[in-house]
């Protein structure tokens, strides 16, 4: 079942919540991977940690979106 044309799949509130969740995830991932970068140069450590956390945050964004689609489909199936 596809949603009706009037149903908004993305609202400003859901987008804001998703961005906040991804931001928190980025900060946590950055802190975790920072200790695993094999360098003494702080610029290199920050750079690689940020790049790694950004990739992981992108995957987390996709996970959130897929979760929303599955929940929406399950709710529509119950109706």
C-alpha cells in the first residue's frame, strides 16, 4: 500500500529530529574512533576521525530512514 498523495512522508519536525539524532551519533562516533587513529599529529587524528564519523553517520541516516519506512508500512498493514 502506498501512502495517499496528501500524506507528507517528511515533515520539518521529523527532519529536525533526524538531524539531531545524526548529530549526536556523529559526536559519539568521533569520540570513539579518535583513539584508534594511528598518528601523533592532532590535525591528522581530527581529520580522519571526522571523515570516519561522517561516513558512519551517513549510514546511520539511512538506517533511520529505512526504520521509518518499515514502521510506516507495518502501521498501514494493521489498518
